[in-house]
C-alpha cells in the first residue's frame, strides 16, 4: 500500500506540473504574439478560457497514455505521443472556440505558437526527468566503482568491433551497469561513412585495418565483436585482426543463436569455432511452422541430446500445448526439463524417462498424451563404437525407429520428422547403414501408401558442438597441451551449427507432404586438419610449434569424404534456399520388415558377421570399411 501511495503522489505531481506548463505555454504564446505587451482584452479572454484549454489538453494527454510511462526511460515513442496528444488537444480547443465564439477576439497565430510551446514544455519536462535519473545513476555508478575498486584505473579498456545496432545496445548495457569493469574506448567499423562519428559520445575510431594502431594508441585490453550477421569469411578476418594485435576477443552469438533477437551482456561469450563456419540468418516461415506446432502435443525422442535439446528450445518458441521429452538418460533429461520450465513457463513440459526400444514405454507415452507431432532424434551415432558393437546400432537405430513409426501410425500422428545423417549415403560403416535402413523404413510409409501420417526425413552433416563432434575432443586435447589427433590430412566433412540445423528441421517439418528426404545446404566442406589448426589458434597457440598435430589413420568404417545424396537420387530445389528434397521411392515394406526381423535375430545373437552380411543384402551400396 505504501508503494502504491508513492506512485499516486508522483502521478499527482506530474499532472499538476503538466497543468502549470499548459498555462505557461498559453501565456508565453500571447507574449510572443503581442511582442511582450499583451492587451488587457486578450488577457481577460485568455484567463476566461484557460480552464477549458487545460481540461481539453489534459484529457488528450490521458488518452495518449502520457501518464502511464516511466519518465526515467523516456524514448522517441514517448515524445511522439506528446506531439500527438498536443496536436489533438490543440485541435479540440480550436474546434470548441470555432463553435462557441467563431474565434472572435482570438489571434489565430496564438494557437500555433501555443501548440509548439506545449510540445516543447511537456516533452522537455519529461526529457529533464530522464536526464536527472541518468546523471543520478551515472554518479551512483561512479561512486560504486570507486568504493569497490578504488578508481576506474583497473577497468579494462574495451573496443567494440561493429558500430551497428548490436554494438550500440551492448555499449548502453556496459555504460549503465556499474558492476561491469569495462571502459568502452571506442568503436571500429569498416563502414567509412561511420568513421569519425560518435555513438552516445563514444567515437568510431577507424576501420578494422586500423585496429593495431588504434589498440596501441588507446591501450586496448580486449575486443568485443558485435556483428551477429557477420559471415564466416568476415569472422575469420576479424579474429585474425584481433590475434595480430595480441588482443583477446569475445563475441555476440550469430543471429541464428540469438533466436529472440535480444542482444545483451548475457549473450557475450568467447569466440568459438562455430563462429568461423558461417553466421548467415536462416529464413524461417514462422507462420507455417507455428501452424503445426502451436497448441499441439509434440514429442521429441532423444530430448536430452545435442540436437534433441536444441529442438526442444526452438519448439517452445512456437507455444505447443505439451512438449514430451522422451529420453532414457536421466541427467540430460533433468537438465533440459529444468531449463525449459524456467524459460517457457506457459508450455506444458513433460519429462518421460523412457526408451524407444521399450514398447511399454511408448505405449504409456502415446496412450497418455496422444502426440500430434513427433521429432525422432534418438540414435546411437559414434562410428567407431558401433563398428565394435553393431548389434546395438540395430536395436536402437533400426528397431527403435520401427517402434516409434509403428506407434505413430497406430495413434494417427499428424507429422513424423526423422533426423538422419549424411553417413547414410553410400554407407561404409554400421552407424550409417543403420540410419539408411531407418530412412527406408520412414520413407516407405508414405511411398508405399501404408500411412496417413506425413513421414519426413531430414539429412545433414556434422553439427559443431554436438556430443559426437570432433570439436569437443580437439578442445580437450588442446587443454592438455596436445597432441591433437587427426585421422587423415585430407579427411573432409560438412558442418553446421546446432541452432541452424534445428531451425531447418522445423522448417522442413512444415514443408513436408510425406515421403520426402530433405537435404540441407551444408555450405563448403571443411578439412578436419584445417579445423584443428583453427581451434589451436583460437586457443592462443600456434599449431606445430605450441601444439603438435598427429595423424592417426582412418578408423574402421570412416570415409575421407562425406556425401549428402546417393547416386541416382533425384534432388529437387524447394522454395527455401537452404533446403532441397528427394522424393520417396516405391518399396516393398513386407520385404524390408522381414529383413529387419532377421537383423533383429542376429542382433540378439550378437552375430557381427551375420549383421554385416544382412545389411549388405538390404543395402547393395554398403561397403563395409570402405574409405570413399
């Protein structure tokens, strides 16, 4: 109640002040009109109509929300509201006088001068409030810094690379947050038109090519890269520039990672390898995706994994009614559950500690929640491990997928999106072969017209930062001082970031009619050797001298080059620039399921040779241990 009374007192003070300023605007309008010698008749008329003028303008101010804003945060939109309110108020006053007096005895120019002065006085008052609080907060911040650190002498000199919207927002956060021990010295931007200008009084000192001299002259301690839209080529150039100056650098995530578009201090992180892959913004058909996810019951298998957990985060943005987290690993399931419930409190997040190989687990999930959309991301994916234990790939990647497909048909799921891999193309290992068989199983549901559910497959390459990626391994090896192990100097892979992959999965799910395999544009393939060298440099070392690179030879089932399509597959462009599609093939589901049953028996017996021979029967293109 006490807080409410304080608010009421502040509101009363603002209303009274506005009334006084309206009176002053009218009075000064007469002074200016009559060269500071107002005739007695005009003074009398002005005094007579003043209450009506004040009342009309105050009512206009109220309807334009001038008494709902927090004036310590006055913005351009608030000033526009002042102009609108003053304009409408003045028009109302003029209209009243026209109908009541016909403007007899009134100087017409007084109304125009009064309108201008009203805007100046009312907006000036509010800007003054903001300036007062800005100076107060600034002084308070200086005092805080002095009491905590003695002075600003130990604050780091920071330069922001990028003088765009993101750079401006980050600067304001740093400036207004007294606890941050940074002093922004200036900006750097390659736009020559910006160089020499200022943002909030902070100069744009030059271009990236001038960074070394700028850093030396201003004793820069650290760089902050505030260009979320930078391409991989631009990021490499920027990071090389920072390294040449010996400056540590941090960055904002790409626009793909800044899903909600909010730039803040919390988003700042160290430069990571994913920043060198490409930071292009993915175009999403938000309405189309929302049409099948909003208010739906969505199930994600493998919800605790790298792809599964990011899928869950992005699905929640589209406000499903219920999100089922189907995961058999307890700790990852708990972590993603807690995160999603905290970030998306309006979404019904349901954790299911369950296994796709267990039909009772699936029965419980489908009977209890009747999901509309399935994203099947659960899979074993470590190539060398599955080469040693192929029976587990059969049980999980093939039989587990068949279970989820069967239950999706039985409970009439609307859409089923299967997450596959480029290793399914001309597979040379057990993992890729198991995923290819699963693709045939999923693809055939619509191709053979056995289901009304729309079954789709998405196929893409490696994702940076996933559990199975080489990047975490390389980082651990660098932390230990090396060596970094690369299988072969020429081994090449396609890479994409986890957020980008998941956005395209959701987009493909919206586009699919059933039976398609969607192929993502993975960009330019990258040599793993070059990746290792980039990571070593990002860690502040020089490959070869500080950290050694050792070539260990291709592992069982590993290929030099990965592909995204099989020879003979007809690939077709779609309306999305990063997604292509392969239409489903006709197939014999009875034959396929009979072979899968035989694989199941061989997996139960742990018959390594038998599994490989049966996979060869199913997939003539499978070359065990092939090296592409």
